C-alpha cells in the first residue's frame, strides 16, 4: 500500500510538504505542488479523497459551515444546499461553529484537509475577526452567506438587513407604537449591527428619539432572547411593541411574554425578522419580515459552482430584498 512517506520520497520533499500540498492547510509553491501531484498520480496514492480528487483534477466535496443548526434559518439553508448539491453530484460536509470564530477556523481547516473544492460559510465573526483577504486565500473557494460583508473579500450573499429592520419598525410605527423595544443580535456580527442601524435610522426618520433603554441584546440565541425580553418589559417605561432581530430569539420572546402573563398583541405587539414553519402555529400567528432563504441558498451554491468552474473575477455581493408578512401578532396601539 502506497503511503504518504512514499509520495514524499518520490517527490523529493518532506511528509509535511506532501500533507500541506494535498490539504491546502499551509502555503506550498506551485513547483512543489506539481511535484507532489505528479508523485501521487505516478504511485497511485489512495490514502484518502485528496488523492482521488487530485488525479481527477476535481473534488465532488463541498463544505458548509453555519453558526447554529437549531436556528430555523440555518436549518433551511442546510436543507436547500444539500438538495442542490445532491442534484449536481456534490457531497456536503457540514460543520457547526456555534457562533465561535475559533471553532469556525478549525472547521475551515477541516474542510481543506478533506480537500473540499469549496465551502459555503455563514461567518460567525465581525470585521475585526478576519485578516484582510484571509478567507479568499488558498485553493479552496469560499462563498459567504447571511453574516456576509465586503471586508471578507469573498463572494457575499446576504439580506438587505437595514431595509428588513426598516420594514418591521415602520409597520409598528404605522400602528401607532412609538415606544418600540428591540431584541438585538450578537453585537460583533455585521448582520446584527445592520439590523440595529435600520431600527435606529427608521425611528429617527419618523421623528422619534432612540431610547437606548429599549434595546437589549439577545445574541441570536433563544435563551438570551428570553432574558432580553424580560429585561425590556420589566424596565421603566416598558415598550408597547417589540422588534426582534431573528426567529430563534422570537421563540424566546414569546415564551417570556407568556411567562409574564402578557398578551400578544393586546398588551404588546411583536414583529420579527425571519419567517419559519412554526410562525403560523403560534397563537397569535406571527408578523415577520421574511428572508428569501431558498433564493439566497441557491445564489450561494451557484456562485460557488461558478468559481469552481474557473471564474476568477472580482468578489461579488448579492443583496436580497426582504418582505413584510403581516399576521396577528401586531395590532393598533391601545395604551
């Protein structure tokens, strides 16, 4: 059986160089990589999928890294990408970062070590968490979805998050609410900052002050959304309406309101970003700003496939329009 040591001996390089050339985990010169590839093909090295991909000149494996698979948004993204990949002859290696940038970096190295041709990434961090061009470096192509921003220097697929927040807050203002609380996301994430900016901008645009005591961070997590809601509703001058920055926190908010004996929408109106299958099962059915998740997922996948096909153009940004879906959790202000 041919081993990596045999490949190293035949190529006249170290085992470390062979590993780096095959995995993409460390920089290797073009000349050394060619020697390693030639040795792999000549010896028929079958150590893993790396060698098979090198001999064929392609890899049928793509990576997918998301922050939280319990979040209905990411659950649908995973389902859409898996379906598209299967239809196109690709297999998907899934990683869950848990909103942890260090874990995300480990997962990206894992994707490279398994010779993934490319990875669709839901970034966990913010602008200061990535070196300039870091994600674009190396042979593995990367496309960012959701918490995506131009500083990543890769193709970005995202919602128009400021407009999404504006749709929600404008809807609540039109119902007569002026004391509008916000359960915000992870402060370091671009997507959370954009939604918070949209909330602030819309209040000011309509001549209302931004009351900082009506903003609480729910960190895009159910339990934190629950705690943030209780903080807002127990504070002085409690809001008559709540804007929640994602659906996982919305579940926590609805649970908190129920535990506090507050009725929706009679006591407090609630509007969130993200539709999900359970939104109409709640009583009352939930008013949301919907993301076109299937279209965003398809855009991420087709962009990655285009890059794998040789497109070396400048990184692109696709911004998708949100849609307000009015149901029963928002109503005219009564107090």
